[in-house]
C-alpha cells in the first residue's frame, strides 16, 4: 500500500493565524482527500484534492477557509486559515487505492 | 442524510473472550463496507472489507446483512493488542464523498 508522510504531526497555534499541512505520497495517486476528525467524532470529508484544478469541497467547507493545493500526483497541502478554537481537530489526508483508503498519520491541531 | 450508527461502548472484555459489535447504516444503496481500526492518537487503518457472503481473517469475522442493513465484526480469542476503536465505514460509491464513517466502537481488552 502507499506510504503517506504527513506533517506537522501536531501544532499549537494562535487564533487568527494559518497553518499549512503537507501530505506526501510515495507513489502517484489519482485521488487524494482531506478529512477532519473532531474530538469524540468520526471522520468528516473536507474536500477532494484534484490535480491541476480546484479542490472539490463538501457542504460546510469553503475554499477561503481551507485552501488546498495539489501540484502533482504525489503531494497536497491543506491550509487552515484564520484559525479559531473550533478548528482544533485532527486533520488527515487520505488516498484511494485499489482495495480501499489509506490515511496519513494525521495532524493534531490545537488553537489557543 | 447518510448515517452509520455504532454503539460507542466502551466494551470492556477479558483477554481471550469473544466480542462482537454491530453497525447499522441508513443508505440502502450502499455498495461497499469496511471495518477500520484506529488506535489512540493514530490514523485509521483498514482492518477488513466486508463481503456479502461474510469473510474471515484469522480471529476476525465480518458479516453483512443487507436486508436489515447492518454489519457485524466478531473478534475471537481477544488479545490485549486488540484494544482500539473500530470504525464502521460504508461506501455508497462515487468517491470519498460517498464514504460515511461511524463514530467508532471503543474496545478495551483487560488482562
């Protein structure tokens, strides 16, 4: 299966600032996704990162708040902009392979 | 609204026991089903897919009941290392936006 390197693994940020999370895959993958897992909750899809075009966002998520880049088939970034304490969560990238989804190790974000 | 419901637990089970938990889903058009395991502060990892005929992988058995729209996971001869959160995932097709995750069932195996 693909190996995903996600960083940072954790961060504590001041409200009003932005954090960019990186996800590097060791092979070319067509579909990459960004999820959020809030405390005590399950995973929620933020957006699908499309290579060469704008990301496709799910209901409740907008590009201004969560800009995503996908410059090639092995890399993507998610930025959490103008953070507030409600953004404190785990953010995970994921790729789709033949047999299912593989997740990055996650970024644990705390906004103070 | 697509929903996947799981008993959050925690299930406290002595080592060596058999434990089973279920997951129900609301979307009858769901096509694929999975169990993921998530350890504390770790990412989810695929445990097994769930096939219509039921499938077994070592000590783990997964079953699907389409008529009643539930999926089950059975763990036999439980080990301490089985302690984790087990996520039920239902795929209605069409990419990741078709995936619905349950909130997970917390399993604690006690020595």
